[in-house]
C-alpha cells in the first residue's frame, strides 16, 4: 500500500467512528467567501439608520408646523363688550396675562363671563389702566393649542378700548 493510500484510509477510519467527515468537500477555497460574507454588515442597516433619523425629524417638524399654524391662523375673530373685572399674570413657567370680562346685556340680569388671554404686554397695560370701565375687546380665537404655555384660554385679545 502506498503512503497516499494509507493516509486516505486512516482519515476515513478516524472520521467513521465519530460520525463526522474528516475533510470538507469544498476545502479551503470556500472559507474566504464565508468569512467575507459574514464580516459585511447587513444590507439594510444603512437604510435603518436613515429611518431612525428621518422619522423623528419629520415628526418634530410636523409638530412645530402644527403649533405655528394654530398660533398664526385664527379660527374666529370678533369683539366683546363688558366690564373687565380681573386681569392677572399667571403661570409657573410660562407667564401669560389672563383676564375675565363680565358681559351684561341688561341691568339686573346675570352677567356672562368671558375669559381671555392677552399675548402682548402693551395691550395688557392698556386694559389694566381701564379696569372696571366698560370696554370693547377685539379677540382672535385660536383652537387646538397644544399647551397652556401659550395661554389658558383660546381667546387672544389683540386690542381694547373704552366705550363709555
């Protein structure tokens, strides 16, 4: 028996008892392909990273756009007449001017209260100087504000003047 035949026979015998093959059919030629493939990152990981950045950015920009729209687009505008009976600056973090007007239709009837927010300090000073007098307030209604930081009510007073 030649040396080559003896090595082949001994390798068959060694693999036969363990149930495993002693040599791989493809040999070392396929191993670099397997290593190269497993070392490469997954094909979708770049797209996933972009998605993790783009989705929150779109949500934040959408929220900022919604807040801007609710603050700059008024649902309704109008005027209310009555006696401003309360005006105060309120809030733990976001200080806003909040007021209350008593609207009386006829003497002796129960007054309806109109609660409002004043975003401008100059208008708040003007109304505060005429507190207790009959006034007409011009307002804009801004619905669906996401926070009370912009005001406790949805009625934002833009002007006020004495009517007596």
